[in-house]
C-alpha cells in the first residue's frame, strides 16, 4: 500500500463514524420533524376552522340584535340588514360541521324566513304600523332568532376553547420532542466530536495554504504558505497569525488597486464628457460663425435672411440645452416640494413643444382621469422630467407621428405614460439606457434620461421603459400620490 492509499484509508477511518452519526441524526430528525409538523398543521387547521365558526355565529347574533332594534323603531328600509343576515346564515351553514349545530342553524334559518314574510306583510307606511304588532314581532325574533343564536355561539365558543387547549398541549409535546431530539444529537455530537478531534490532533502534519489573486501570486518570491504543526496548537496559532497579516496586506493592495481603477473610470468618463461637450458646443458655434461671416462679407443691403436667423436661433437653443443638461448632471438642484397637479404640468410642457410638434406633424394627446392627479413635488423639476421625455419622443419622429400622455392613479401612486410611434429604442443601448452618454442620436450628450431618473428617484419614484414590440416606445414614470384628487 502506497502513501496516498494509506492517507485515504486513515481519513476514511476518521470520517466514517461522523458520517454515520450525521446520517442517523438527519433521518431521525427529519422523521420527527415531519410528524410534528404534520400534527401541528392539522391542529392549526382545526383551530382556524373553530375560530371561523365562532366568528360567523357571533356576527349572526349581533346582526339579529341590530335587526330587532330597527324593528322596534319601525324602520322599513332594512333590506341591507336582511341581506347581511342571510349571507351570515349561508356562511355559518358552510362552516359548521357538528350535526346538532347544523340542525339548530336550520331552525334559525326557517325562523328568519318566517320573520321576513311577516315583515313584508306590514304596511309600507311606518306610521301605520301598530305598536303592539311591532313588539310581538320583536319578541318572537328574540325567542326564535337571538336566543338560539346565542346558544349556538356558546357551543362554538366551548369547542373553540377545547380546541385551543388541545393545540396548546400539542405545542408542549412538540417542544419537548424537539428538545429530546436536540439533546440526543448534542450528546452524540460531543462524544463523536471528541473522538474525531483526538484523531485529527494526532494527524496534523502539514497545512498548506495557497493565496493567489486573478492577476498574480500573493508573493512573487513565495507562491505558497506552509504551516507546520505536530499537534502543537500554540505554534499553529502563531503561524496562522503570520498568514493573517500577509492576507491583510494583500487585501489592502487589492483595495488600493480598486480605488485606482475607479479613479481611472471617473477620469475616462470626464474625458468622454469633455469630448461630447466640445463637439456639441463647437458645431453650433461653427454654424453661427459661418452665417455671421457670410452676412459681414455680403455687399447687398439689408439684414440677414429670415431662414438664416432661424438657423442661428435653433443652433443657439440646441447649444443651450446641451449646456443645461451638463449643468443639471454635474450639480442637481435641491427639491422645493409643494402640492401640484401633474396634468397641469403636462399641459404646460405641451404648450412649450406645440410649435415644434406642429412643424414635425406630430399629433399630441393627453388622457387624464376626471378627479385629476395631484402629487407633492418640485414643479420645475417635474416639468423638466416631462420635457426631457417629450423631446426624446419628438427626436425620433422627425416626419410625423403621435405623442400620447396618459395620467392615471394606481393605489397610492401616480403614473405618467409618455408614448410615441417612433422606431423604438436601439438594441445596442437598451441595457444602458439610463447610463451617462448612452444615446443613438447624432446630437445630444445622452444625459437627458440620466437627469430624469435622478429627479424621479429623488421624489421617491421610478422611471422605466414598458416592454413592447417596436415600432413605438412608452416611458413610465411612477411617483407617490400623497394627495387625493379634487
């Protein structure tokens, strides 16, 4: 027998008692736990059934008492009380399982329908009902409805107490059973654990620990750390302390490397942002410069053409929008919450983009609920959110389409849906739609949706894209609706 086979045999002799004990305890514990849980589940189901029986019968008694009071007051319009009593009778009939209780409930049901017939026979005019007739009817209801219902409720209450006591006894048995299983397992574990620890203590010869990271070894000069302990726990502890120091040094190096990588990513993002800003500012300025130079070099009298002026204004506005996105991304403004109507905010944005939408032949529609949708928010920032989503929709519909704003309330939330009939979101940017510089357009910094998400989340809401087949895109904004509609 070679050394490897000898080690395997020795390990088997050390491990098999522990494995056998673990399997035996697992089987015993599983069987005991299954039986206890099943018994507990059945008892809990019986207890729930008794509770529901008692509740329905108690509510039926209260309903009859309320009905007698209304009869004595000669109130004619008590159809709702009759319907409630009839519903409770049906519910109690479905829950009661005792044959005597069911017979008693059947008698109550018959008496109740006789009461309905007698009540329907009374005059419709409350003043024309004889007082003696009313009191005879009320006395009859007390004898045939209230008292039997109280007796039935008392019987259900007694059974409920008996079931609860049986459930408590079961819980005590379950507790003692678990204690017994745990005690047996603990004692057996101590005995076998002591034996295994003695065997392992005699078998410690060499402990090898290799610590490597994905980029290289822990120490280029020593690829592995070797701990030697011939059963001497103190010496082994000292060597493990030395290993712990080396691991801490390695972790510190990794953390420093992570910080350097994060810094590099931030610098790369800043460089990307600077490049985008340079591109966005340079192009409008070039157009403005060429038009102005052309006007200066022109020998013809008069001012610039109207179309040229429109180009200058458009380019300046585009540059202003890019700069504003950059400023909003770099320095988000603080919130100034107040009660606002989200529908009014959408209408104001529709007014801002109405001319551009008309020029692009885009039809705009707004769907709002009758009660309105009011929230607690910063109005200017909410306007910025709606404007960003609207301009994105217009950007993808240069040759016409439909832009739909839908407002609705779902529980305690206000929802805004902005839908367009454009080509949809490009596949290559779907996963990073809300990341900086993610855009498929030739112009723009890709910061609009980033700013929108930041504003919405600052208000405690969420923004996302509804899944749908292209063409078309629907953006969904969800915000807390802290105020009820007017």
